[in-house]
């Protein structure tokens, strides 16, 4: 029996009738690129064997908090939801903002699908409950973003997205590393924007930013859960796995840097300097990850910023080669992708800093 086939939700293709017409935002969400959020599948049987008895006290506290559902009534429009005219935004800002919303929706819905599938397949009551609670939260997030898109008649067809999106298989430990970082850096990104707009409300060009504080606290709690899962199995945080932790830290940070630099009008409208913002998010995320990871990146090493800047330039050249097309475009793209690989290898060679993992894992979102 294949233990890591794609979720049934994805495999249940429409057996009859024509494919539904899909809009451009749905097509964007379905696309699989290096920078677009992915959908994942894994060995659910292995995840079902997780034993959290070694982190019992902290686990029970977290599950009790999540059961209480602190954001039950948060993701609803109220008087704070200002009506705006999307067509009144400058063209580049409108395009980049919609891209930001669609990318965020895809990331949230990816988590919803993965977590829901774990709950459906599993028999481990504790793990199934956790993933059910996280799926609940991610579903709300994705639905709330989609409501904002539907306001402009550009909502994503999420049923089609779940069926049509390509799924990437990751071993469970890679799911833990990647998803932990995704949840924690998501918190850092959202809270940094939220705090900035608290001080500069005139830069808040859409009401969805008002919902970011409680929203990112959901992300923070999800990250806490994955921290406890990793701490429940010390092998995940030692030996050769430390090299994988370093890989995922660098991959997540460099991807964010490149993706953010593809949205200059978006960040200019918020009055946020992209590199300053990214480094602030990286530092906050690094501080948070000290709760579980035995290493942190040396963000002050001159090679770090030099390499991520180079990766961003190479990404522009890859995009230009793709637009050129033809044989010459394919050759140029392959060449630049090779350069990107070498640059990432140089980034990987930068020494890390050791971190003594604390006895207690749980943190509170106080930033």
C-alpha cells in the first residue's frame, strides 16, 4: 500500500463534464514555480506514530489554548472593514497586492489541506486533534482572504485548486522543519507589517491589514505545535539533521527575500524598505527559533546579504530568460539556475551560530 499518495481531496478529479472556467487568480494559485507556495503530501502513517509524552505538560497547555479557539469570531467583517475601489489603485500596486493575497491564500490553504488529511487518515487521537485544530484555523485564514478577493470578483476557486495543484512529497521531518519555519516567519512578517501600520495608519491601503495581529497569533500557535513535535523526538534536532535544519532556514529566508523584491510597488505603498523589513523579519524569526533549533544563521556575516542579493539578481535574469523563450531562453535559464545553485551553496558554507536549546519550549507572541 502506498502510504504517501496525494490526498483524496486532490485525487478526486471531476470524472464527468467539462472543467469549470477558472479566472486568472485561480490560475496563478495553481501554478507551480520556485517561489509560489506549494501543496505537500507525506507519510501520514509515520506522522501517526508521533509520541508527545516527553513534552506532555507543554503539549496539554497548547492544546487547551487551541481548543478555546481565541479567534473564533475574529475573521468576520465589521465596521473596521473599509470599502475600497481596487481599480483605483495604481496598476503595479494592484497587480502586486493581488499577487500577495493569492500567494497568502495558497499558503494558508496548503496547510489546511495537509492538516485535514492528517486528521482524516490518522488514528493517534492527540495528533489528529492537533491537526484538526490547525486545519480549522488555516481554513478560516484562506476563506477570509478569498472573501477579500471575491469583493473584487476575482476569488480563487479553492475546490479546483485542491484538485489541480501539484503536490510535493516531503518526508515528515522535512514537513516539520519547513512548516515550523513557515508558521513562525509568517508570524514575524504579519506582526512587523501590523506594528508598522499602527504607527502609520495613512499607509494602510486595504482593511485586511487590520486583522493581522490576531491572525499572526494563530500562526504563532501552529509554530509552537511543530516545535513541540520536534522536541518530542531529539533525533530531529541533532546529528545529520542539523544540516537539514540549516538548509531549510536558508531556503525559507532566501525565498522570502527574492519574493518580496518582486513586489516593489506593494512595499513602497506601505512605506516599507524591502531589505530592512526582510532583515527585521529574519532577526525576529531567528530569535524565535532558538526555542527549538540548535543553530541560528549568522545574519551579520557579510556573505549572507551578498548572497541573497545575488540570488535576487539571478532570479530577475531567470525571469528574463523565460520571457525570451526559445532555445536561447532555455539555455540562458539553465545557466542562471546553475549560478543560483552555486550561490546557494556559498550561502550554505557560511558558518552558523550554536544555540543551547532551552528546557522549556513554549513562547508567547509578545513582539
